């Protein structure tokens, strides 16, 4: 199973996710809005990766009356480490995009999600601590009352309504995580799909190409420029796409390409249960025949095969994937027997 990304859009998505993480350092990540009759325009507290801004002095003045501690950036060790961590994950993401390896993507995703969960947990603890650790000598005391701001959403506290939501940097952080998660899931699914596809090919070949107990039936070379296709009757000339079907009785059928072979079997010229082996031309070594059971197929519309099937065969999965990565197309499963049963 390939460990490379399924396409270049994955790399672009990773880079975008990394840029969003870096943006989280440049903008406020969270905001808490307070509204009360005496403050009709409201009060705002903005939390950045490294500082606090907004109506801090007014909020601290109000907090004094109910016994809450002063909000001071120097009291938060998070402001010293959070910017560095965000930049680390941003740079790490660029590295992951360049590496073109799913394992690095999974590692990046796992570490980031752990970091995100711990960060949210730390933020909740910070709110809880400030809302519940009150000065017992405060001028205003309400038995059983705590002033923890809402983690997300709205909460009424005395005559103040508090509204807590992500700010621009927070949405960048969330967007980066969502994009990262989507990319990771897509790559994981593509890996499973590729694995299942290969297993399906092997199962189909096991069912339809039954090896004969006789080992004397051998491949006969295709005489390019002279042999005619058993289906379309045209002369076989292209050494990159030829197909040869061998029956258990040793009879050989030669065809222009895999699509011709599919049509040949569809019309019932021979029964698939009579087939011993199927061979296809190696796209990278024209004229060389590969056992279809061991070949890897790539479909690309611009290949220009004789009958328009545009399916190339390769000797290894690595060769096929390298072709797709450099020239486009897609890996496909066996196409010959899908309509012949």
C-alpha cells in the first residue's frame, strides 16, 4: 500500500492549514463580551496567543468588587509558550507537505489534536480558576455564586451577560484543525481503498484465471505489424498495449488492447472459465508481456491506445504510482472480467 499522498491537492491543503496556524499567532484567538445596563456599548476582552487586550482595566475594576483576581498577562505561562507551539506546528506542516508521506501527516495530525485538546482544557481550567477563586473580603459577596465565564456561548452572571466566542485567530486555529482532519481522513480512506482494490484484483484473478495443471502452455510472442486482433481484426502494431489470452487447451488469442479484450470476452467468443492466463504489454518496456495477475493498471485518457481504452500496464505498483504522480491518471483494478461473468 502506497504511503504517498493521493494527489497534489493534499499538499496544497496541508500548506493552507499551516498558513492558518501561523495566522492564529497574528490575530486575537478568543473574545469575551460583557453587556450590562450601565455599559450599553458592552465590554470586550480579547485573548491573543501572547497577550490580553480590550477593556482590561474596566474589567479588572469590576472584578475587584466581586473578589476576582486581576487579569495580568504576566501571570500566564501560556503566553510564553503558545506562540512558539503554533509556529512549530505551522513549520512542521510545511515539512509534512514537502515530505509527501502519509506517516508524517498522521504524526502531525495526532500531535496537533493532542495539543488542541490540551489547549482547550487549559483554557477551561483558567476560566474555572478565575471564576471560583474569590477574595473572601470582597465588597460584593453572593453565597454559592461563581463567576466563571462561559467556555463557549452565553451565560448570565448577576446583571452582566457574558458571551464567549472564538476571534479571528481562533477561527484560523479551528479552520486549520478541521482542514487537517479532513485531509487525514481522506488519505486514510484512499489508502484503504487502494489496498481493497488490489485485494479485489487478486480475488477476481483467482476466480476467473484458473491455473492449469499443465505447465506446457507458453506465451507466444505477438508478431507486431502482422498479427490481427481477434476482435476488431485490425493489425496489432502498438507494443505498449497488446494483450494475449491463453486458454487451458493452449489456444492463443491476440488483441489490440485491454478494451478489445473486454469486448472480445463480452461477445462470448470464449468462456472465462476456459482461460489459463492473460498477458499484457509492459508500458515501460514495449513488447514485453506481463501476467495480468501481477500487473498494475493505470487509466489516463491521453495515452492514446489503439482502441481508446487508454489503459497502461506496469510491472510494479511503484512504477505505476510513479507514472501517475508525474503524468497523471489513476490506478484502476482489473477491467477485463467485470462484464464477462
